[in-house]
């Protein structure tokens, strides 16, 4: 059950954002082996004044935060990062340098679903 948070600048169309969602989700399916129904994604948009990046980053720069159950291999995480980036590059012409992905894996005891602790 990956939780996905995509941070980006305001101003993209609904179609663009849906394409970002689809690229990330497909990368998680292919890289981590999640089920197609397993979509928990959100985009958080920022004004330029509230989203500081290095000068060489474009307005397409995004930070993708993936929060995962622990247990995925290094190879699976590498594959997800590479596939998500490749799909964003191929589909939306985003420069690979404008895709920043971070993965966190809180222990299962830190997950609560339907009022119950997972671990």
C-alpha cells in the first residue's frame, strides 16, 4: 500500500496531473508489483514563492514521496525510481533532473488502517 505525495508548482492542467498520477502508479505496479487498485496518491501544489529549488531546475520539477510498507528489496526500489522517471520523461517530456524521488518505510506498527494498528 504505497502512499504517494507529489509536490509541484501550481499551474498544471488536470490532464497533466492525471498523467503524472498514471506514470507514478504504473511505475509502482511494474517496479514494486503492487495491484492496480492500490492507488493512494495526492498532488500538493505550491506557489513559486513557497517551493524553493536550485536555479537549474525547471517549472516541471517535482518531489515524489513514496511511503511504503517495509520489506521491498533495493532492486525493487531502484526499479520503481527508474520506471517512474522514465515514464514521466517519455510521456510529459520532463527532464530526468526534474524528478526527485524519496522512499520512506515506516515500521508496520506506525501504520493504522480502519482504526487498527497494522503491525
